C-alpha cells in the first residue's frame, strides 16, 4: 500500500508570492491534516479536511488555506509569502479522523515539503 | 489553548544506556496522548495512551500515562545508535475532527 505522498518535496519562493502544496493520502483514507514544522515553534496544526470539508483549523492567519478534492487529495495554499513561512509542511492522512474506540484514528505522515522563502 | 511540554529538549547518551523522556500536558478536552519518532522527515507513530497506569511496550520502548499528574514518560532501554531521533509527544484533543497539539520534541543522540 503506497504511503502518503507530498509534492513538491522542495520549493523556493520569494516574499509576496503564493504557493500551492499537494498531498495524496493513503488509499481509503478520507481525513487529511496539515502541519507546519519550524525549529522555533515545533510542529503546529494548520487544518484538517474530511470529505472535502474543513473540520478543524489551527491558529494561523487567513493567508493559509486549503481544500480537499473528492478523491481525498488535498492542497494547501499560502498567499503573500513571508520569510517566517519558511518551514517543513507535513500532511498526514487517516481513515476518518474521529474513528476508533478512543476517538483516535492513527495518522500517517508524508515526507513533507520543505518551503524556503527568500 | 492546550500546551505540551517535553523535557529534556536534548539528550546525548551512549549505546546501552537507558533513557527516560518526559511529557506533560494540559487537560482541556484531553482524549489521548501520543508518542512519535521523527528521524529525517515524517514522524512515525510509536504509542497511543488513553488510560492511566497501563504500560505500552514495543521492544525496548515503553510508555506510561499518569492522568492525575498530567504527564507521560517514554523509556528506551539498551539504546542503540538507530534510536537517535527527535521524539515528539502530542496531545489529541477532543474536537470535531482531529486536533493534535505537539510538544517541542526531545532530540536524542545515541553515541557508539
């Protein structure tokens, strides 16, 4: 079974530009979550999509947005890039996001997209 | 907003040593606590803990949760160089959909 894939793996942009990152979940997984990881802030939750709907959102400005398609693939968009947006962006997929006896559905992470903003 | 604290932030040991990593969390909407290992890029799942006092084991790794004192520990015995990684602790919050709050991680370096 193929794992979570993310494209591109590396990206260099300049301030003010916008960027779109893509995530393909494991086949059959319907929940996709996005995270930003930086040395200073660690891993931070951006948002979660399930069945093409955003179900949860972390504390990030409106410049960060996303969407999910009917095949569960998800994209994340960052507009008006700032230097501080340089980070590793990880996506993770799971079956349902709220499944499981304890409300936990194991997440599988992709390899990430390393975004550098100059 | 819930916060997860890990200690130590960095640890250097020699092969064969036993290490204990600590994680404390806040209780609002707590559902479970998770441990991940991150070596290069993608974190990989280690344990999920929901009940107090029940130890989870996987080979040389074990973990336990104390819901009264709001902390968890991850033990690694007989460490090997392959254990070198960042160990992340995350609190799974009971929101509609998944919401995880991650700690800063403990960077473990195991020297030969």
